[in-house]
C-alpha cells in the first residue's frame, strides 16, 4: 500500500495527448495516482476520504526532457520528497535521436536507478513500446528493443517492478495514440495506468489489454490523406524543432512539483 507517489519523466509521464476539461494534461501517471489513492482510502486510512485517504502525489515530468536532464532536474527532487513510490520513465527522447547508443543510455539510467532506490521506497521502471506499428518510429524498433532488455535487467538487479509497455498489446492499436502518432491518446494513457496498477498488485476496474471494438476497413485514399495531414501538422514542426535545437518543453516547469493531496 502506497501513501505517496512521485512520477518523473518526459512527455509520456506528463500526460501529453490526454487533455482534461481544463486544458491541462492528465495522463497515465495522474490516472494511476487516482487508483492508488482509492486503494489507500478503501483500506481505511485515518486521514479520511476527503483527501482520498491522505494520499499525496507529485508529478515532476516535463515534455522533451532527455535522460540526463531528468536525472539532473527531477531525481534530486524525487529523493527530497522521499515518497513511497516513484515511477521512472526516461530515455525515450534519447533513443529516437540519430546516432545514440542504447547501451550507453542504459548505463546512465542504471546509475540513476541505483541512486533513487537508495532514497525512496519503491522505484518502478518503464520499458519502451513496441514501435512496429508506429510509422515515424518503426525503423527504431531494434534500438528500443535493446534498451527495453537493459531496463528489465536493471530492474532485476535493483528489485524494481517493471511497467512493461512492450508486452501491452492494446497500445499497438492506432486508437491508443494521439493524432501526432508520438503520444498516447486518453484511452492509451488509461490502458497504461491500468497495467501499472496491476504491476503494483492493485485490483483494477478493467483489463488494460481488453480487445478494441472492430472498425470498418480504411481505404487507400483515406490512409494517404491522414498521412499527409499528419506530416504537415506534426512531423514537419517536430523536425524543425530538432534542427533548431529546440524542445517542446523549453521554458516549461513541472505541473505538480510538490507532494500534495490528490484533490489539489
């Protein structure tokens, strides 16, 4: 049972692709926090139900952050907060950069995991997605697979639970992804939150690998039209930021930098 939770990472953990009614990102980590809080409240925490059983949650993730930036900016803060649980997802933005070495990235990740596990209760690490169905990332599948194997080995060495996204088949459906094809949709984030809760031993309200309802087949013209729209609206701006050395997270701060009751 976890009374406090801090999420660290990049856009995936910030929740990009899953906007709430207030226009702010929700995401799988926020959704996992609700499940953890409900579990704590159901177990009769004396703080009462108004604060979801006294549960506290922080989310330090910022879109666009590379592994070294996460280690420098977020890991020290997570150690300072000293929650019962930290989810640590990093390295994805490094992997998709040309010329990067997944072995080297994994070595740096392991140093950070060793540092974190010495200071907080439980550290959950996260593998990469199987990118064979993601057009813009399909050619990087080998690098992602290598990094994923390293993450699982690191988890074994430091006794960390693993949020295995590679094996989560439901997120290989295009409906699990936002229109930018790089971030999850609200339903995709929900599926990940459910799987994370399962890994932590919670009873979940739905199966994260539940089969999607059937859809009518898409014609060649429709697929091509969608590809052209995606390239114009998302791929070209993304490439432009890379060429200019910019990040979508420049000048952004963590959305929830302190451990607060979930209602905040």
